[in-house]
C-alpha cells in the first residue's frame, strides 16, 4: 500500500483531487456570495416597490407640517394598516411578504427619525445604504429616505435565509456530484496515462536485466506512443550494438589467434630443434609480429575515430600532390599484379585543411583493395573532381565487383564476403578505418559496384581554401 502512495499514479490523482477541490471551493464561495448579494438586492427592490403608498402618506405629512416632528404616528399607522403600493393591505398582522416589517425613516442628515425598532432612532446610517433606499423629495430637495428590510440591518428574514440555505445546500450537492464525476473521469484518464508508463517501466527493467529482445507495445498515437516507439528503436539499437560488440570480440580473437598460433608453433619448433633459428626463419617471425602490431594499431585508430577522439593534425594540403605521392608508393604493387594504375586530376586543385597522413592512409587502403581485386591486365584509376563546396575523390577499378547484398556491409569491421573489399592478408579493417577517417574530416564515403562490373569507391572532402 505504501508503494501506491509513492507512485506516480497516486501523485496524479492527489494533484487532480486538490485542483478540483480548490476550483469547486472557489466556485462555491463566488456563487454563494453572488447569490446572497443578488437575492438581498432583489428583496430590497421588492420591498422598496411596496413602500409607495407609505411614501405618499409621508410626503403628504411633510407638505402639511413642513417638518418630520410628530411623524411617528403616521409612520406606525402606515405600518399597522399594511399600506401597499396599490393602497391595499400588506397582509395579516402587518407583515410584508410574510415577514415582519422592518422599516425606518431617515432624515436628510442620514440619522434615523423613526423606526420599527426604537433603539435605531438617532442612529447614523452609512451613506451607501441610504442611497439604496426609497428617496422622499419635495421641490427637488431630498427631505428623507425610507429604508426597508435587509437594507437596514444587513440581515435577511427567516424565510429568506431558509431559501438561501436551500440554494447553498443545492450548490454543495452539485459540487459533491461534480467532484465524484471528476474523480471517476480522472481515474480513467490517469489509467490511460499510467498504463503505458508502467509498460515502459517493465520494459526498462527487462532491458536493464539483459533481455534486449524485449519490446514494449503501446497502442496510442500521442506522445506516449511516440515515446514507446522511441524506446523500441533504442532497444533495437542496443541489441544491434551488443551483437556488433560480440561479433567484434569474436573477430578480434579470430584475427589474433592465427598469427599467435603460427608464432607459437614456430617458436616451439625452434626450441624443439625442428627448425634452426636462421635469419630467414626469424624474418618470418618478425613479419607475423608486424602483422599483429598492425592489427592492434588499426583497432586502436578505429576505436579512437568512432569515439570522436582521433586527433587530426590539419594543415594546408594539396590533394593532387598527395594523390601522386600515394600512387608512386603503390606502383610497384600494381606492376607485380599486372594492373595499370592511372590518375585523372584537374589542372588546379585548391588546398584543403587536411591531415595529410590520414588522407594518405585512406587512399592507400582504397588503392590496395582495388589493385588486389583487379585481375591482371585490368585498370585502377584515381579521379579528383571539384564542386562549389567540396572535392570528390574516386577510386575506380575494373575488377570483380561486389554483389548488391554485400555492399551494405563492406565498411563493417572484419566483414568477409566472397567479393568483399576487406583486405585479404591484412587486418580486415582497411575500409572501416577509411570510412571513419573521411567522416572525421567532415566528408562522406560511398561505394558503387555490381558483380563482374568493377567497383568505384568515392569520398568527399569539404573545401577549406588557404590563401
């Protein structure tokens, strides 16, 4: 039970209850106050209309005597006779509207001249109350005012108070019914809100416990539905990342196992006297060690690049010269493979802010792959073209090509395919590193190929022209 009181659902319900309670309380206060004032004004207007007959009697008395002295007899006679506005009696016993007649005559100075209650005589009546009474005028001069009922004391009679109490009770009943309906509707709405949240909570617990296959189902087109879909996308990405991590660890273990096994076997053979530690044998061991070092260095660079922590030493770089330099380094490899290596460069190429060593590494990886996968007599060409915002470098070969179902994976770590562009005999990370280095420079890399029709790998570099 204590868990429920700490839950988000309880907090929503409690907040909603307090808000509704405050609104209903405010409405009750306003309606009660307004009803009381309006009903009081209604009673005053009704009784003021009933004082017309008495008003005429009092005006006649003042006109005859020129003063209010001795008006008590006329005043009390008018009350006892029950004068209405139409001259008829007010009711049995001198009642007005079924209640005691609470009347008073106030002089022009605001003091009570005569009243139904002797204790009020001589009392000063506030001017705002006097202004609401029935004025007595003669020759446009205000000679007095008649006050009736609640206008005099501020209190309603018993029957009128009962009516207001009945109205207040009805308001309270309506408020209770409204509060109950609001809470029921609020409970339903909160269930609609908290149910998806509970699903998301359970899904989060599943994911955190390692169940990356778990997905949440929220049948809603609102923000909660979008949140559920985003959660599922996140879960899929986590699952894919975990699968990539496991596959990468397996690939790394596989890549390291082969040279380590060879090295271990050769060292054991030398120790067992099977081989002599000749220069040639030691050179083979050194080559295996170099392969291991290259694999480890490639992994380090790839990890830094993916984490955005690879440091780039940018400087003014002439891309055409860089291409010619890389071509010169690989011409020997191309000659051995019987592949013609060509370049197609514009007459002028703007200098870019590049890390020349990293871009050289990209070109070297792409050219090595292209030469290795091009048959003897084939051709590999490097083309550089310029647009308004970037330079585009293309490495095109006439080799075996790549099938369409493999193109999406050629930049993956350690990807192996019958016609993949992974570096055979290398670390298997060449294209992955090339992709990360190009993107670290703010460019993009892509591949266009089909089986038996050659391959073109292109990457763009944003312009940054130096003076």
